[in-house]
C-alpha cells in the first residue's frame, strides 16, 4: 500500500473494522453464542449494539461509494443475528480493500444529505475528516461501551488492537 491519503484512510477503516470484529467475538464468548447482546443499548433512546455495528460499517461503505462517485447507501440497521453482524463487517472490509480512488477526490465538493430538506456541502477532505471518521468512531466507541456496560471483559487493549503490530517488549526508554 502506498502513502496516498485515500489509502491511509482506507487503512484506518480496515484496522478499526478488525477491532469491531474482535469486540463482536468477545461478546459471543461472553454470551455463549446467544444473540441477545445485539439488542443491548446504553440508553433507551440510543440504538442497540447490532445497529451500532451497521452504523459503524456504514461509514467505510459510504466512503467507498463516495470514492466511486456513487450515492451513499446504508445497511439495514436491524441486525438480528450474529451471522448478520459478522457478514456486515466482512463485506465492508471486502468493499474497502477492493476499492481505489485518487487523492484528487478529496478536493471535490460533496453534498451530504442529513435528513429531509437539510444537507451540508463540504470538500471531500471535510466529508472524510469531519463527517465519516467522527461518525465511525462514535459508533465504534458506542459499541465498545455497550459491551463494557454489559460485563464483557474488554479494555483499552481490545479497543487499541490496531497498535499490537507495533508493540515490543524491552526496557523503557530514558
């Protein structure tokens, strides 16, 4: 992988989707394969864990579609099975890794529909850094928080899984 900005963004999405898959596996272990944890939520007015998976996946999916000059298309938020949750993550990773775009796409103007009769216009750079990535991390962290609240034995090392290839043992630097 080269050092293009687009490829760097793809790498961030890819490695954090690995984290989401890891969190899902930890939940499966904790709940002995029962899909009940997919309906857990932090607060009554917040989306449940399964929906957080769909919303997390929507950001890299829509990044790929945007890079291909295609309209956004969100996943069905009703995630009812563990298999569906895994499939969302796996298909999103496949789409992400099979996509390519030129950094020039970051300079284009992008319209983001925010609801009926409201939208924002921004550069591609802002679309990625001010819309997609913050939403991606919001839903990833919410998924993590739901599992922590439910007693899944996860911690910061599980969330920062992408750093594991860089971790070494040895004396502290002075």
